[in-house]
C-alpha cells in the first residue's frame, strides 16, 4: 500500500509513519525541502512536485495533516490568517493534484478539529450535529472542510478527521499542561466545569488504521475518547498521575490577559462523542482518562 502524507514529520504524522512502516506500507512524506531517508519504506518529496505534477507515483491513500499550529502564539489578525490560509492552501494543492491523476487515491483523510461544532457547556455533539457558533476555530474548520470535501466529488472516499485534545508527551498540549504541576503550581483552569474531549495518541493511530480498513467510513469522524471529562476532573487526574498538588486555580481573566482570544482553547469546552467509532466497533486502547494519564506519565 502506498500512502502520501502531509505534515508527516509532526507530532501525529511521525507516529503514523512509525506504525505504517510496521505494516510495510510505502510512505511518501511531503515536506518543504527535499530530504533523504535510509528507510526503504520512506520517501520524501516536496510540494513543488505536487504543484508541477512531476510526482508520478500512483497513491492509494492521502492523509493531510498540514497547517500552521493553532498554538503558535497569540492570535493576532496576521496569525489567524496564517492558520486559515496554510490549511486552505495545502488542501487546495492536494485537490488540484487529485484532479490531474489518471489513477486517483482510494481514500483521502483530511485532518480537522472538533472546533467545528463551537463551544457549549450543555450540548453533547456527534458527527451528525451542525455547528452552533461562528467563532474563529469553528469558521476556520468549516472553510477547511469545504475545500476537503471536493475530493468526494472526484469519487474519492473522504473522511474529515475531527481531532480532540490529543494526549502524548512528544507534542500537543499535554507537555504544557503538566509543567505547572511539575513546578507545584498546578490546578484547574477557569471555572472548571468546561468539557475536555480528549484522545490518547495511540487511539489516534488506531482510529486512522480503523478508517483505512473500514471502507464504509466516510464524512465527518470524531477522534475523541468515549469518556470526555470536565476541567476539574482532568486536573484531578493529572495531579494523581504526577503525584503533585492540585490547588492553584487559574482564573479566566488571567488567561485572557495572557493569551487573548486564544484562551478560548482551554476556557470554553465541548462535549464531543465518537459516535462513528463506536458504531463501527472500534475498541479504544484508552477509554479512561485516568488510565491514559497514568500510563503516559509513568
């Protein structure tokens, strides 16, 4: 099987590559600059090879993880534009490349986010729900998915992989979240009742393999645990896993002063369920937050 990945050197992408190699999948990783690899299952190509259509391999699966990190810094107008345009540009490039291929991929998995739904303290969202707000994240995800869905019109099975908070020590938000606890100044953030829809990194990899194997899966797909928790619960579990106190509460206004609009990532929550994963009988490695944190942080 031949798989092309964008964002393949990042937090999630690198773990997918490691898993694909175990299955002896041939991986083509799109990067800004040409690189070499001693691994026979890894080939690096650059974006110019896609835009010029000089990349001639027939690809079975394309996984798009490219885009400026939403945690890059304070959300200035310039950064918000970069976050949006980096996603739109990379996805448009892939769609154009698909259009030019005589043999198109069988599957296109486009990274997305549960930010699509908007925030709520009372609503439980699943893949059938429409967004309830037009904040920056929700509008960005909607624009991104609109471009990605063009692949479906080309006859390619398309999955909009809506990621929740991914837990792992090599990237994502968890390393930043555990730092205050290591300094003995940890505690819940904001009011504490906001929902956190999380997923362990091992289940991200497992679910993407699940998508590949189950050809009936298409459209929106939530990558979250079946057991979302509140910020208070998350903080307590983190405290137990790290053997550190959980006493210093960080008020809303302090985080808003520090991060501005970006503070919504932790101050406002979403309770999101992985309905399609459950319906297609995916067996979660880490359905429990307590177990996930204890094994990750041991």
